[in-house]
C-alpha cells in the first residue's frame, strides 16, 4: 500500500460558541475563541489517499486531480469565509477544528472516485495545534 499526501491552504474565520450556553459560560469555556467579532486562522490541510500504484501511470492517484477535487469541494468553499455563517456543512455545529475536519472528510469522501481510498486528513489550525482524522 502506498500513501500520497497533498497539502492545501485556506484562510477562514470562526468563533467557538455553544448557542445553548450563556455568553459568560461560552467565554469561560472557549476564552478568546468565543469573541463575538470572530477570529481567523491560516489553515493547512493535508489530504492523504492510499492504494496501489497504477501499472500504466505509476500513480496511486494523480496529485493534480486530487488538488482539483480539494479545491472545488473544500478550499473554494472555506477560503476567506466565516465557518459559522458561510459554510453549509458546518451549520448547526460548533465550529471547532475537530468538527471542521470531519466535515471536510465528508466533502472529500463523497467526491473522490470510488477507486481512490481516503486514508487521513491532518488539519493545522496554527503551527502548534492540529487534528488528524481517519474517518472513524
């Protein structure tokens, strides 16, 4: 099994906020991330697919095609957007990095060819904070 990873970038704003809680409780739990005026990040997204290299191309999957799919279904949807307001697949969810990576997984899983196995996502919110997701 061979794994290939494509790295993409997007910028987005969000706030961490549970609508069932008071403003005070949100600030207590989420701190500055509950700022009513939002805050932003420069996200780095690592998308890893796996498989056996094709005998004719040598590719597990064409990295240019993978980039096109990521761009269409993820970065164009998220880049320079407010995750809480502008992104349909985040509606009704707390906009944590954990929920975001699961949403991105669903966008990619549903739009990759059946012959391509999505293995993992790694999403960096900052250089020191990231999540990994394997679809489990």
